[in-house]
């Protein structure tokens, strides 16, 4: 039976993201998940600085912009002040895993009843493709022109594994590299919001996403790299699910 495809009403016609970028697709899935649960009018998205701040041009939910890295702290305050709201953070790796690492960890440590969407594209995207904590060993960026030297800068940072050690509701790492994994990403986002609606506490969904512009690749090659290179370092799957404890 044919099925009509309906654009979520939260989705804007305007999109600030680069061609081939995964942010727009993630925004669409967030909008779909919120609308499928009937909570789109009660949702508040909190973002900070970086490409992730453009999510407000894609998802027309009520929005708050925090200082760089401070989205989890702001979201914690919003959720406590508005316990009736559905509150989520939307951050990139340079934001949540670098300048905002403390806020990311302590929101998880407190098991705040919020949802965190963490987009890992391995670079600081907005500012020109500099090395991020998640940049792979040997990967060339604007600030690691010969490739990341882990002897000097440390190993690629795995925020999801760190958060999974805390008493949170749910942690999963997903990818946008093919249709099957995109469908799984949407399920993970849905579960993260379901946990919040059920009052189970903090859920963290990491999404491996391409940055064709700063990877200097066309979109097809960038998505292929997610599978063949990035997912080899950042293993996909559920890292923590409190129902299994």
C-alpha cells in the first residue's frame, strides 16, 4: 500500500547547513519523533555555539541559545523550572566534548531528566575544520595539517563511553551512513525522548555524521567514510540501558 510522506510541521523551509551535511537529517528525525508523540508544542531545544546552533533554522521548536558548551546546564535549569516541558540539547563534538565537557558530564552525573543529541563529525565545523577531541588519529584538519598526532594530543575522545559509566537512563551511538542505520538512529532518538517522558532520567544519543565541507570530500565519499573509517573507531550500539540493570 502506498504511503504518503508528510513533512513534519516543525520543519522549516530554510536550511543553513552545507550540502551533504547530516545535521538537517537529524533535525528532521527529531521533528518526526516529537510529532509522533504529540509533544511538539511542548518541546524546548537548547543549543550553544557551532554548526549545531543552526538547528533552530531547521526545527521550529521553542529554542534557547546557551554560551559555548553550556547547553546541558541551561537545559537542566529549564527542565527544573518547566517540569512539564520536553527539553533536549543539540550539540556538536567541539561544543559538548571540548569547552562544554564539564557541563556534559555533570548533567549526566545528576541524571537530569533531559535528552542529549550529540553530533560527532570529527571537526570544529563552523570555524573552518579545526581538530576536535573526536578527530581520528592521522586525520588532517586545519590545525593538524600533517594528521592528528595522538602522542601530542591524546586519543580520539569517546564521550558516550564516559557517560555510560554514570547512573543515566540510556546511551547509544548511531550513524547516518545508510538507510538501515538512519532508521536505527530515529529509534534511538525516540527511545531517548520516551525515557524523558517516563521520568527515567538522562538519555544521550551520539550520532556519527559527515562533514563533506571540512573533510574535503563529496557527500557520497563522506558517507562511505563513516562506515569504513569512523565507525571502526567509534563502535555503534547501545552502551547503557537502565532497563537492563
